C-alpha cells in the first residue's frame, strides 16, 4: 500500500555529486508537497543521502525517516588502504549508465575514513527525520568469493564485518539500531540471477538472503511507530 521509487545516482561519482541529484528529487513538487517520505540508502547510498540532507537543511519537513542498510557511514579501511587500486578498478568496470565522463569520478575518495569522518564532524544529523540503521556481518563461509579477500583484510581489525565495512561503521549518528543481518555486503541488498552472466554469478556465489522480508519488517516497524 505504499508508493516506492528507485532513485538512480552515479556509481562512480562522489557523494557530493550524487547528493545534488537526491536533493533535486526531494525538492520536486510531487515529493515536497506529497505524503511523508522515507529514504533508504544502501552502501555508499547512505553517504550520498546524508550529504543531500545537509543541502536541503530546513526543507526536510516531509522527510519522516532515513534508513541505512549496510551503509558506509563512517568510511571503510578498504578505501584508505587501496584507494589507488580501487579507483583504477572502478574506473574500468563497464557499469551501464555510469560513464566516467559524466561525474567527478571520486566514489572511492568519498568512502575513505578521512573524508567521511571529517564530513560527519562538520555536519551533525539534520533535525526532523528519524534515523534507523541496519548493519551486516557474517563468517567467512557466508561471504561471496569476491568479498572473501577483503573480509580477511578487515578481520585483522574486527571479524564482525561484511566483507566491505566493519560493523560499527554502518551506524549513523543518533540512529536507532534495528538489526545486524547475517549476510555479506552484497547479498543483503543486491540479487543476482541468470541474467547477470556466469562470471558475476561465480564471483557472487553467496547471494541467498531474504531481502523482501527485511524490507517488509522495516515497513511494519515504521507503520507501528506512525500508529
């Protein structure tokens, strides 16, 4: 019974770049004058959303809640330790609809500890919306092949990681922790099916997760708060 919309941002762009896209959509008449809005951000998407909120400032009366799902809130050591390597890989991945010339190409820089911590220090959470966090972590056997090397790297700091971020770095300031899912960073939100090709399915081989049930539980929680 709820309307939903997938807002597309750029996978190679900085959070600052994507924040302008999100803020523009939030200012659109059908959103700003419509029913209350819940923004759900996955992975880097939550960093993009938080930066968008700082652009909107007092224009947030229609925003009821912000939800982070395995969000890179505080940054990730992977972006600090492998910045040059990861940037080179990202720039060469043939992502549909994400041409490198269309953005500032600073996705990885936006996820570094240095950038995220400095940004959060200057931008406390905007007043008004409810902040909710859902994290993820698991054992190495729950990680897809593509995440196992990074899981091992992060486990030198803390075994409670999802192959991309440490568990505590997924929590937004002043947020309510709803859950930690037993999942790797990809399975919690990104389904893989036959159309994705053999190489992707081999790399992402631990993809079973009740994503629909997780979202349903979130909706029920929000409805109970509203009632």
